[in-house]
């Protein structure tokens, strides 16, 4: 049975039969070997988290023989959760070639969709509060924290509280290299992390017990780590893409050794670096910076995170976060300020 449209551009469309949902055991369904769409473990875990939060409310599309036409990743997530049954809808009457074409079209057409980021930002803002009473957070949306931050930073409505409103910047720069600001129990120095004199002045005789540092990655700010927002950040004074790999390793080594000497034995350092092992191997000195820290045996934890690209072409930075127990030659700290 077909439906003939008066529009000559529309071909004959098979009439849709009533669709019924049937619950089946995941083991009774068969993965289609012709499915060209790949699903990494990270995506399967996200889908499993969604099912755990909302229930299995999207049925899996199968043919008369139980082969999956749509929902391969959902089936894998259900198996990961150990669900005894999953909702399915059986489609009959399609030829083998139609099934194969549908599987490709269903995945490909979905890629042409985009986002209204202003609406998405508003949804994130409101859901961040609405989800708390039911013990959920924004991760159930499938977006990573870094993606959510980018959307909110670039597209959320600017409604700052009184404490967040900053005074207008003066045209004349107030802080110069060497200026030390004493803010009650806090000290902020505009200086050079490679300078022993600057670090001695900042610490004022008190060794550091913990360090968190995010040194420059030796990549240009413009086009690499800037979003689409109104605020544009200037380049770093050093290590902003102008150094070779050897020069960059030397730069980090100077900072590491300078600050390590100012830490107590057993201090903890959290160090954010970009492409750490790759750069070391490119310079054929894989153990050079290891010697500036506590040594391989004292690495407390290490993880890698890739900042996902949004569909608008956001550039990503691969970071590695390390926590290290310090010996007398171990750490790095203090951001660099542009010298005047």
C-alpha cells in the first residue's frame, strides 16, 4: 500500500502501519554487522547514565528477525546496565537494501542538526537549579563539564551580582613587574616564576605546602584557547607559541627548579600541562622533567582530559593533571605576568 502525493517531487511513500512497543531481552536482539556507525565506550557510558536517570524511554528499532536498525548504542548501554528487557519496535516490509540505506540515513541526517546556544545556555542555567532537588546534575544532558562551561561563558545572559561587577579598568596600568600586593593573609606578586628573588619575596620565608599551577602551554592564545565571547585575552608574556620544544622544556625546568626549592618536603603539586609526554619524547629527553619533580615513584595521580570541540569549531587543549609529592627539588608555581 502506498500513498501517492500530488507533489511530483515526493516519491511514493509506504503507508505507516501502527507501531507497537514490545519488551524483549537484550540477548535476543542482534547487532547488525552492516552498521557503519561507531560508538566509543564514553558514549555508551553517557547513554547508560541517561537511562539510569530517565528510564529506557526510547525504543530500539528492529526488523522481523531481531536485527537492530536503530539503537545499537542504546542496546549496548542496556547491556552495560544489565537490564532484563528493553523496549523495541518492529519494522516490517522493508527490503534489505532499504534497511541498509535507512541505517546510514538515520545516522547521517542527524549530523546536520545544530544548536541554538542562547537557548541552550538558558536551559543549562535553569536546569542547574531544577535538577538539584532530584539529585541530578547537568551531566545527565550528555554534555561534558568543559562543554557546559564554554556554552555558559560565551552565551549566557550577563546578569552579574553586585559582588561580580568590576570597576572600569584604568587606561594607565597600575601594577608593574615587582609590585607586591598584600591582601590580609594573601600575597600577590607581579613577577617571574623563574626568578629566585621574586619567589623569595612572595613567600617571605614561609615554604609552600601545596601548589596549583597552570603554566603557559606554548600555544597562541588567539585561535587556540579563546571562545566566541566578547572578552578576548592577550598573549602570555612567555611560552605563547614562540618557543621551540627544547626552549619550552628549558622554560618549564627553570620554573620547576626555582619553585621546588621553596616547598616543604612532602608538599603536593597540581600541575596542568599540555601534551606533556609527547613533548618530552619529541625532545628525546623523557626523564628530564621527571628529575625536576619528585621522581616516578612519587606520582600520586595522573589523568588526561580532552576538551571536546563544539560544533562551532572550538579549539581544544589536551591537558594532563598531575599531583606529585615534592622533594626538595620538585614543584612549579606562580603565574607569569607580562613585564612592563
